[in-house]
C-alpha cells in the first residue's frame, strides 16, 4: 500500500476508540496483570501509548519539518509509563490517550504535508537517518503492534483453560 496521510489518519483516529472498546469495562484481573515480568499489561500499554503521544510522534515530526541545525530526535523512554501511570485508573489513561491523540491529529492535519515534506529527514538516535514518511508510517504500525499486544495478553489469560483447542488458536502460539 502506498503511504497516504489520509490513510494514516484513518488508523490513528480509530486507535483510542478501539482501546476503549477493548478495555474500558474490564475488571482489574484482565487489565492489570501480565503473564510474566517481560510482558506489559494492557494498563502499561495504554500508558506507553500516552507517553508516545506526548514525547515521540509529533515532537519528532516537528524536528523533521523544522530542518534546523540539529535534526536528532531526543531518545524515547520506552518504560516511562511505569512511573507516569502510577495512581491512575485505566479509564483515566484511556481518556488521556484519546484527548492527546485528538490534539496530535489536529496538529498533524495543520502540517499540510506534501510529498516533498514527507521526504524530509531527521536523525533517530539509534537507527540514524529517517524520513518523515517513515516516522508517520511507524506511528500507525506502532498502534497496530500494541493493539495486537493487548489482545495477545488478554487471550493468554485463558490459555490454560482452552484445553485441546489451544492448537487451533494462533494467538496462543
């Protein structure tokens, strides 16, 4: 599929409602615990999505578009949500995520991105030179990746209960 900003906005605008639909009315047993210390809970994932809204996608796009002397992105703390989400409820996080995303999509629309702008480059601190198009495409796939992560963690809660059907459930493999 060819990158198009309209298609990008289609996915990005749906993620908050999808997260709310998946998690909004679930009990703590579903949302707070991950199967192991290496896996994030749905609560942690929503906190991570918020942190990305605040410090990653739009701030980095602005660096690229600014084409200033220093086009290097600030490093992204992939684990900031563990501290920032303390004391909050999942519903608070979901509402914060939705509001942040709505604001960021408005900023994105106001950028009036053209093919030329999408080819502009910034510098990722670990992987080097990237285009604005790559950054925005990654934002979409990042959302989809974390939606998959959420449903995988939820499915894993019943992995031991499905018995012999486990062999037919690819999400549990």
